C-alpha cells in the first residue's frame, strides 16, 4: 500500500507526490513510523492563513536541521472562497529560539 508519510492518505500506483502535503509517497511496509508526538514538546512560533508561506518556512527550517510541523484545520473537502482557518508552524521547544530568529530575519528583509 502506498501512503503519504505526512497525512497517511492511501494512494494508488503511479502517484508519486501527495497533492495536499507535497510529500513523496512511500510504501507503507518500508515506512518507519516516527515516535509519538507529545504536544508539550512543541511550540507554535508562527501562524498565517497562507499555506505556501508556512511551507516555505518549514522547508528552510528543516534544511537547517530544525524539526517542524505544520498544523492546519482547513477542510479541503469543503471548497469555499477565501481563507477561513489559521495555519500554525510548530517547532520543538529546544529549537524555538533558533527558528524564531530565522523567521524574524526573513520577515525583516
């Protein structure tokens, strides 16, 4: 079975990238499950209603070795005009200062 490692949706053969998460599809048999996420270990460091902006920050922070999660409550099954939900970028508490400095630097420039 092919799945997205981020959202865990199942896909048929031929699909290589999840259209929602933009993650590469993997075989569930070879996918190693991450250890359980504990809410108290993470901090929200940035919120927006623009998913592309958070994805940009996530990609850059991840490439710098900072663990990140995008949390969205947007329901893609109910199309509506405009942005109706806030999307949050979370990082591990011990990496929050470094991540916040990066985001502030980008926003200043």
